[in-house]
C-alpha cells in the first residue's frame, strides 16, 4: 500500500492537470467571439477635466478589442493613474444610439446648458474599469455606471460619458477596498464618430480576421501597430 500511494497521487495530479487544461473556453467566456488575446484596434482623441481648472486636457486613448469577452477597452492615463474602461456589445450599441440622439438635438438646436439635467439625458450603461496607480502596482477593478449625455464648455456642447465612482470589487485581492474615480470624457462629434466606428461589431470582426488570419489561437503581442486617428475639432 505504501508503494502504490505515490503512484496513485501522481496519476491523480496528471488527471487533474489534464482536466483543467481541457476546460472549454466558451464556458469560461460566454460572450467569446474568438479564443484570441486582446489586441489594439486604434487610437482616438478625447478631452478630460483638468485639475483646478475649467479648461480641458486633450489626450490620446488607446482602443483594444478583447475577443474572449467581446468587449472593447479604452485605455488612458489620467492624473497619474492608468485606466482601462470596458464596453461590452450592449453598451457600445447604446453609445452609438445616444450619439445619434445627441446629433439630432444638436441639429435641432435643442441643447441646453444645464449639466445636472443633461449629464445622463441619453441613458446609462453598466461598465467595468481597471486601474493601476503606477506600472507595477496591483490592478484594481470596479463596476461603475457610465452615464451618456452632453455638457457645454464655453460655447461648445461636448458629447460626454460620465463614469461614476464605484466600490472596488473583492476580485482585486485587497483587504482595504477603495472606490474608483469619477471620470468625464468629452468628445467632439468627429471624435465620437471615430469611436463609434471602432465600437462597431462588424468592423471589429473584420479587424480580427485581418490581424490574425484565423478565428482562434494566440495573438503575438508584437504583430500589431497602432493606427493613430487624428480628427479635426468640429461640433
């Protein structure tokens, strides 16, 4: 019995390892469109609030597609913190519909300078955000509500997303949970339209095929270059 016990343990370990390795990724990622690592699909520009000022900072936002979760991440650095704001398929459609309504209101001159009233005038979506305060810091995560609306800055009515603060989830692995920051993103009409094109599911699937040449498999991290988008500021 003493001689057979190590053999039994060894066989059990091998069986367990094989079982874990054979888990269907489709069960782990129910919204998966391809078993492919995240990859960049473009860079957009947006405006952010500037600390202790009424003016805005323009910044580049990297856009990544995550095929396993069928989500798009907007990655940006704001006030020394790196954020990844995730948009699932439903939220992306809602963003496009909200912008369409904003464009109609803009054309009809129905926009009003009342931020509290207009901050979420086009609805809300369930979001997810990750953040790190510096390069090697632990990643934190929260599930904030993102409001869709517009806001005047000077005489310019920007289309906006307002990510509300939310309690950090327990998945972050910390006993001292914090809250995510509130972040406003301001878009000109040209900037919002570029993001909508990158949010489009058909465009994402086309880029997936172009980048990988196949429906699944790992994506080498050095195979891709970022396409920088520069749009004129126009409302």
